[in-house]
C-alpha cells in the first residue's frame, strides 16, 4: 500500500505543471524595448523615457517632455517582448505622425478664426470615432515598420489586438476583437513584408485570426475590384509610413504637425 501511495504521489508531481519563479512583466520591459525600436530605425533616443500610465496615454507634450506614455491596459495583453514592442510601437506611431499636435493645430486655428459650427451630437461622435480609428490604423502601420526594423515579429501586433475583449457584435458574427485594425495590419504585412507571414506566430489568437483573415483574402482573389483596391491602398501606405519615419528623423525627432504647431504658437505670443 505504501508503494502504491508513493507511486501516485510521483505521478501527481509529473502531472502538475511547473511555473517559473518569475513571470513576464511587460511594464518592466517598456524602456528597453522602446529604445530598441527607436535606435534600430535611426531615431535619436537621447533623454527619451518610456513610462507606463494607468489612464489613456497622452503624448501631446512629447516634444517638450521627451516622455512616451504607454497604456498599462494595453500592456496587460502583452506576454513577451514581441507583444510589448507592438504596444509601444503603435503608440510611438501616433507621435511620428503628429496626431496630438494636429489636433492642437486645428484647435488653435479654430479658436483664432472664432468659428462657430453647429452640428448634432451624433455627427460629432461619428466624426470623432472615425478619426480615432483612422489614426490608430495609420499609427499601427508605422509601428509595424519600427518592429521589423528592430527585429521583432510584427504579427505580434495582430495578437495583441485580438487578445482584447470584442464587442457583442463581434461575437454574433464570429470575428476576432478589433478585426478591422488587425486585418489592416495583416494586409500591410502581406504587402510590404510577405516573408513575415511565412514565419507565423505560434498562439491560438493568431490561428483564430487567420481563419477569419483567410475568408477575406480568398474573397479578394476572386474579385478584381477588391484586389485592385488592396494594391492601391497598401502601395500608398507603404510609401506614406516610410516617408513619415524618414521625415521624423530628419527633423530631429519631431513630426510635421509638431513643427506647424510650434510656428503657429510662437506667432501668437
């Protein structure tokens, strides 16, 4: 009986999975990963600090503070350096494109002109959501370039997006969370970095996304109009994202909208 109990105990030890003393902490990796993303793309990192914030990251003062705020809620979905790089790169994509400064320029010009535009709340909400979605998609593509330059797997951006909680409608129609954004990244990678698709990404989130993406790509193969639109869209995106990074570097780490806001702001002082 004693031997039987010892045998069962030994089996139980084998069956119980072992966990390492430390688990991956994405917040602790933000600074090192962020520096790698920038240096490998030739972006000066002197005095740039990456910090994690609990609320929505506001990087509108990046030019003066040299601080890149990264969302802790986004980092919660990162399980390795590739996925941490995806979160950081997407956020820095907004800085490269000057989205926050563009908003400040528009606000400054609107105030100066003293314009009064009356629109319905529904229209304003729709316009705001559309702009946010477009900005996110554009920033994601800049982020993909930064990831590839630094040697990270860009498919991790798709994984981080689809790990998040989807809407009820996503569940009803059977598509991943953030399907549009994830498909935008997938299409860009397939057009600009097709070799990265061959590498793949070994997790269920990516495999589930592929099942969704394959239905779209198959439909596109049989539709000349869709195929032509795909080529046109991502040919333009390839050029625009590369140009944005290049110009950001040549200006010494500021976007075109940063430069415009600086000129307008100084002229009013």
